C-alpha cells in the first residue's frame, strides 16, 4: 500500500452500501444511454459492450467501488489479478483500476473505531499517534505511532462495517458483473464467490493475521535474509493489528541497485515461495509489491501483510508438485492428467482449448526448464502468457472457473514474475526449484 491522498467516509450500514451500488448502476446506465445517442448520431451501431465499456463508465465503477472499500473493492481486485487474463480486456481494464489504493476514512470515523477497540483515553499510552495514515487499502489503513516507552508501531485499523458487509458486497458486485453482460450466464462463478467470501472473512480477522505473522516469524527468524514485524498483542484486536514499525524502502526502488543484489532478492522470494508450497503448505497469496520492503542498512527483505495467507491441503500440494515437475521437464501427458485432477478443465474439453491451456502451463514453467539464470528483464514471458490467455478469454464457449486454490497460487506466482521483470532480475529458478523439491520429499510437508 502506498500513501493516500484524500479521505472519504466509508459507508458502514448495509443500506448505505446498497444505495452506493444502486447509484453506480444508475450512473452506468445513464452513461450507456448518453454514449448510445452519440454513437447513433454518427451513424454507428454500437454493441451493448461498446456502450458499457466507455472511459466514463470505467471511472464510475472504479470510483464507487473504491469508496465502498471492503469486499466490493476486494472482489474487483481479486478478479482483475486472478482472472484478468481470461476475461475480455475491456473488463480487465475496468477492474484493474481497483488495484490502486483506496481513499482513507476521515478522522471523524477513525477515532470512534479506536475508542471502541481500546476504550476512552486510549491515547494516554502513546507518545505520538499519526492520524494521517501511511497507507489505505481495501479493508483497512495503516498509521504510525510511538508508545510512551519509545517503541515505534505500525497500527492497521479496519474500516467500520467491512466484516458485516462481506457477503452482501460480494453478491452485489457479482450481480453487477452479470447484468453488464460481460460474463456469460452459463459461467458458474458461485464456488469462486463463496471462496472469496471465506478468504475475505479471514483477511478481516486481524487476530488470525497476527497468528500467521508470528508463525512466519518463527519459521524465518533464524535466517538473516528476512525481517518481519512482531505483533504487539496488548493492542491487537479483531479490528486492529499493532506491530513493530519496520524501516525500509519500497522494493521497486531496487531497480537502480546492482544486478547482483536484484538477483539475490528475487532469488530469496522465489525460494520462499517454493518453501511455502512444499514445506509450509501455507502461502501468503497477495503479490502486492507494497508487501515487500528492503532494508538498505542490513540488506534484509522486509515481509509485511499476512492477511491473505492460505493453507493448502496435502492432496492439493501433491497435485501441484506433480504439475510443476511435469512442467519443468515438459511432460505433456502428466501435465494434462494433473490439470484434470486439479480441475483446470474437464475430461471432455475441446482438444483445441486443452492445448491452449497446456500452452499456458508450459509457458509459465519456462523459467523452471531454463538452464542457468533466467533473465526476466529480457523475457517476453508475461506477454506470451497474456496473449494465450486472451485468446481463450475471447472464446466464451471455453469459459470455466478454475478452483480457488489455483487462482490464489496463480496470483502469487504471477506477482513474483511481474516483480522480477520490473527489477530485470536474473534468477536460476530451475536450481532453486529442484533444491526445494529435494529438501521436502513427497508427502513429507507439514502444517
């Protein structure tokens, strides 16, 4: 998350949130009507999709959902990052606007939240509390503070009403997408939407996030390459997460660092990912660049935000182990059989569609097959994956919702690929993958 610019109150009641979505639908319809009149006056015969996907309507959707924050904004973010390559590019463009930061809540809303959590006179234990947030996102915003004893803290405060609105927000956003005509009625998004609700409830439980943070600190404490904040248990509640403040610069600032340091940092992140999959069976699935910072003094990688951490079953990890191994050696038969087992496509899939899906897998596994350091800066990997995905996305007869576990893993892997490309890193992914695979024999991973 980066620094916010201006504040806006979060609609906390269900009625207020529904009214906001209603005004969004009315505004989009009005925009379509106006655009239709303009197009017809020029002799054009636009489709409904052409009328819907105007810059004005894109702005309306992004602005209103970002004002709602919570699940409404998060669903847009999840869809844009998880399924963007398999959606029409116009819809992906609208949803991608929601990756930007939310507007923070004003002080008039913030103070009652703090009083409810900590009681009257809560500020007496602080030497300093900055009411201007360092950052604001879909579920909460972060403030810097300092205790009377001198300890610096980062305080994550949840927006009011977020947890209570998750189910209705997810359903309402799904309805809007259906009504747009951009998603075919035959596409069964119900399992993904239910999983989104479950994941969002987890992310909105700051006690659960605190437990994940402490778990990762325990696993990585002995390793000098990582730094993680410690939870301040006395100030942490389901709606507030208090942690030690971590110094560091945005990881993107490493773009000007020596090549060797960029390579080292991305190597650490890819190794951590493979350890999460094979050893921890628990993955922090949010690839937002803001979740990583770099401590210039120590050279350590700072890991932040464990709200989107997700456990994977032993069966799921075993299947992905087979899938990645097959992709690493280019074994199409095993790749196909495992993809069916996981649920990427059905046994009776059209052969052409099947080949395109397998092509995406093979392309995504290219770094695993490459001998020596893979040059992400010079690679066209992301573009090639996108192009194959768009070809599938334009064919509505194919549209199929992959299992939620797959989408969350894709989200994390894709995010690391984008970061590696941004920093022009050269990483021997194959060597790291094989080393992590050998370190945890099949079936030996633990919770």
